[in-house]
C-alpha cells in the first residue's frame, strides 16, 4: 500500500515509493539523457551542477547518460566509458554534489553493440545497423562471458564512485536488446535460437550485476516493451524477460520504446502525450517489482493521470527536467502554470548530442550551462525596453525583470509569441502553446509591463536606459512574375486562417516552415492529438497483437493535393533536425505530398504556377493549383534601429531582427536570455 498526499492536486505523483532498503520521495525518475558532458572528465563540475540543480528541484532519483562497460561498447570514439577505478574521481564530483543537494543518482550502463560508431564494434551476429556505417563482429562465446562480466565490473565501479544504483540499458536496440530480438540475434549456440537462449544474456547481466553489488543497491533494468522494428520480440517473450530479470535481482523495471533504427517516432512533438503508457500497464500485473513508464510525459497532470490509472508505479522524464529543473517543486507547490514545458522539439538536446555537441534546451538555455549562464541580480536596476514579444523578446524581458530591471515589453500585435504563435497551429506542434503560456505567467510574476498593440518609435524609448530590439522578421516575398496574383498567400496568412486555401496547393520553399505548412495543409482543419489516429498513421499496434508492436500503417488521406517545392536540387528537408527531419519527411510521404526539387519559378497566372526544370526545359510543367503559399524564408525587421542609433541609444539586436537567415527559436531564446543576463 502506498502512502498518498492529500494536500496536492497530484497525490499519486508526489507519493513516496518504498523500495525496502530505500524510499524515494516521489514518483519521478529523471531518465537517462546523454548530455555530452559525460565524455570528458574535465566537464564533471558542469555535470555536477546540472544534476544538483535538478536534485534541489525535487527530483528524487536521476539516471546519468550512458557509460559503456567495455571499450567495444562505447557510443562512439572517445565516448563515455567506466572500466577503471582511475576514472572515479570525476564521478565522485557528480555523486557528492547530488547527495549534498538531497538527491540520488544511478549510473546508466549502456553497451552500444552494433550502434557503436567506431570500427571495433561487436554484436550477437554480424548484421550492420541501417543507421551505422560500421558493421559489427559477432562475439565469440568466451567474449559473451567477458562482456557480461564487464557489466558487473562497471556496476561495482559505479557503487565505488558513490552512485546509488545502476540502470542497465536493455532497450533502444543496443547490445542487450540485440541479443533479445531475432532481428539481430542469429546465433545457434546457447545465446541464440530459442527465446530462452536469446534472453540469457540480459538475465545473466542482471544476475551478475546483482551478485557483484550486493542487496542494498538499486538495479534498474530498462526493458524494451515495443521494439517497433521487424523481427522484434513478441509480448510473451517480453513478459518472460521482465519476470526473469526481476528474479535475477532488478529492483525496478523502466520502459524503453522503439529501437533507434525504428521508422516510428517515439518522442517527437507529434507523438501524443503518454502515448506508450498502456504498454507499461500491460506488463505491470505480470512482474513482482515496480515499473516505470516513459515517453512524452511532460506535465504533472499527464503524469498524475497515468499513475492514478495504475499504468505504472513511477514516470520517467528526461527532457522535461532539462526544460525546467524545478518541475517537481512547482508541481508540489501548486504552481503548475509556472512550469517551462518541454515541447519535444529535440533541437537543443538530442540534435546536439547526435551532432557530437553538448545538450542544452531550446526553452531553457541554462540547461547544461548552469555554471556559465548565471542569472544573478543586476548590479543596478535599469529601465529596459524590449520591443517585440516573440521568443527572443519574451526571454529577454522576463530574464531582465527577474534580475531586478524595470522592463517594458512593447508588441505591435495583439498577442505574444511571434513565430511560436504560428508554430502552435501546426498539427503535432501544439506543445508550442505551452511556451507562450509559460512566458505570459513569467511576465506576471516578474512584473514586466506588457504593452500589446503598441508600435513604438525611437522617441517613445528616450527614457529607457537600454533597448532590446526583438522586432523579428517578415515573410520574404520572392521576385516571381505574377507574385501579386490573388492565389498567392504568405505562410502567416495561411496558418492564421486569414485567407481561404484551395484543394490544390503549391508551397514555395521547403525549409522548416515549408515542411510545417505542408503538414498543416494535409491535415483536417481542427486536428487533435488523437492517439488511435496517430497509431494508425504510424502502424503501431498493441504489443500482444504483433511482434515488435507493428502493423501496416493506414494514414488518413490528405484533404488537399500539395506540392512542396525548392530551387535547390537533391533531397528535401536535409536541413531539418537530425532526430526529427526523418519524421517530417515520412509524414509528408504518408500524406502523398509531391516533393519537387531543382525547379525555377517562371511565373504565376490564372493557369497556376509555371515551373522550368531539367536540361533545355525538358521537365517544365504547370502546376494547376488554387493557392500558392510562400515559405521562402524571412527578412529581418529593424525599422527602429537607425533612429535609435542616431539618437546614440544603446541597442541590443536579438533573434530574427538580428539574423533572419537562420531564424531559429533556439538561438532567439538563447540570445534573448544572454543579452538580458548581461544588462
Ligand atoms: P529556410 O530554412 O531558410 O527555407 C527557406 C526556403 O525558401 C528554402 O527552402 C529556399 O530554398 C527557399 N527560398 C529562399 N529564398 C527564396 C526566393 N527568393 N525565392 C524562392 N524560394 C526561396 O527558412 P524557413 O523554412 O522559413 O525556416 C526558417 C528557420 O526556422 C529554419 O532555419 C529552421 O531553423 C527553423 N524551423 C525549423 C523547423 C523544423 O525543424 N521542423 C520548422 C520551422 C522552422 P531554395 O533556395 O532551394 O528554393
Ligand atoms: Fe524539450 Fe526541446 Fe528542450 Fe529538448 S530542446 S528538452 S525537446 S524543449
């Protein structure tokens, strides 16, 4: 029986969890997220500050990014590895600071198997992963035992380094998962063939780890509840695995969903909230240990519903705690509306890590930079004018006000949010509305004076000590004959519903905005993040019904015919985020959007859009469309700049007003925050 707090909206979320030798204060696990700070011991103080801030925010248990137990299992050359006591001083910096902050931390042991991006990689069998250019060498039988021992040795080192436990990474298509699934395990010895043999590696790893660390140490096993690839495990195999790893000594089972090579998105913004908790619910009655659910749980109401329904004993969140280290403290204090919500964009976290950078957060640029981006009180309170209430202006205004400045935020329009106010209208990007809600609440809390519908002149700002120009961008109008034809509309007009859109549409420009607009045009007018429809679209089924939880995809047909065009040759969408670009391309393909690259726009007239392409106009065509939506990038809006500079005023340009070419909310919020941090 669990104790529940009745003085809160979230009694299940905030209930302690008694694990026998240890009681966790609430039901939140900060799930593993590789930050890139693990790879170099010199970054240990930064990692320590990052985790300690979250421990102070009320997270009871955290899991580090993955550390390989064996050099052949690193994520890539130079990747994090724990196989030698000489590495422990850096870990001690992290564990000591987490414990001082009142938290607990487990080290994730991750053997990358055939996903290891270095030439000396190993796997159960010699099949190359489609997302890795290196092919693995199959492990000899004696090496299988050596690698199992490496997990046990790594767990002992983790204990010696002050960790409260380990998480054994058994999902996402890494080595352990590769042994489990017939897709990657073609062995005919004791480690392959029958389901029991395929499970042996996972179970032996847990058994050896438990034997090595003793009873009073957390051992979390991350179990793949849906491989979401052909040749994945069946549900009976998964349940048997859960039972066997629990019997072998796992304290908790955490949920993993989908291999990295899966064609189904599992954490992108377009994945409905809590999309996979029903999978954990199916496992829970069959195993004798608490289960943790994960994926797209980003707000306390969602977590509470999942726990109250009995889907799981705990929820795992990683990105939401990057976005707001005080998530739990705010939830517990009845301040949910103050939470800076993770919008699942991946732009500053996973996309950075996949590009071998360091993770941060688009909506919270301090994440992973806690020691460097310090927002202390200002030395002298100034009058600050911020012009423009898009992401750059909003972040600048609330950061400046939080430091004690008196801030006026002027916005010519009637709403705040700028490009985010457009983005939130894209199907699958509804989460962007949370960021606007967050800033509106911060405006109230920090005392920013918000002036909506106010287009200021340089003279209006004469009394301010500092001016931050965040006036954003305007949609670029390309120089095409006939561009003033009534069928041509800009993307803000289309997204705001200011103009009727016909049944056949050409989208000029295939950057992030062109792709988003194409998604908008190929969905019905008021789409909802409906889980059943999402599962049909991506071919996901109940895990009992099919191995890997896959079935044939049946996307809803598009209500419109859409052509997405770019002048550059080659594949469309190559500049989209690493971890989300493929999701957008697959979504457009499912909706039948025709992607056309390498074209010239000749003219627009009543017949439609005239294109020329190919040698000697061999591929010229006319797209007989009703509407043309222009998504050809942006131009900066800086009308005030010259007047302010002429008056000798200190002006700080931020966001799209500074650089429109790479209009980017990540840079806008970062720049707004840093500018205000320096005022
Ligand atoms: P963009 O990425 O610069 O793309 C603009 C597109 O317009 C390009 O495909 C370009 O392709 C075309 N274009 C440029 N000048 C043109 C002209 N004079 N005539 C005709 N076509 C022209 O801009 P965006 O799509 O507005 O996106 C802006 C930024 O927002 C991006 O950098 C991205 O960071 C961010 N964003 C990202 C996402 C996402 O990742 N899902 C979504 C939205 C926005 P050609 O020159 O080849 O024709
Ligand atoms: Fe969430 Fe985006 Fe921040 Fe990553 S960068 S934590 S996905 S808001």
